[in-house]
C-alpha cells in the first residue's frame, strides 16, 4: 500500500464507482495542460468531474496532500470539467483527519476535499 498508495486507492475507487454507478464513464490518466488527471468522470446529463488523489501520512506530508488543490485547478482550467474532488488517503497516526477542510474555495473554484482514513493504528 505505502509504495504506491494513490494508484492502489485509484483502483479501489474505480471498482467501487463502477459497481455502484455503471452509468458513469471513468477515464484514467487523461492529459490536461501540463499534467495528467488521475480520474476524469462523465456522468449522464453532461456533468464532468475531476478526481485528484493524494496521500497524507506514511512518509507523505500534509503539504503534499494540499498541493493537489493547485493541481486540480490547473486540470480544470485545461479541461471542460465542472466538479472538482480532492481525495486524500489520510494515514497519519497523529492529527488524523485534521488540517484539511471539507470544502475549499480558491478564486472562483470550489474543491470538495474528501479524507479517507487509512490510519494503520486503529483501536
């Protein structure tokens, strides 16, 4: 898990979305400007969404996780997506679930931040 957390998480997310919502088209590694979108979704009715995946904890800093917000804005500016999601796999043993807001507004962009608790020391 730690050697490739974002890829592992992406595969699990794709499986879950595909099983629960087969009407959603999921594209991996779509090029947008000077970067590659982790997941690009098209939904019925024409809604398009970008999902950027980041890791926090287990050697990955919270600064690294938050850097996904700048990435996702760049991707949105170079695509026709409407909704932006930053999914952070939070493996911090201390401060787990803290310092990342659920919704972030940057300029005219709204980013939905979702923390997934993968704390290795569950009580």
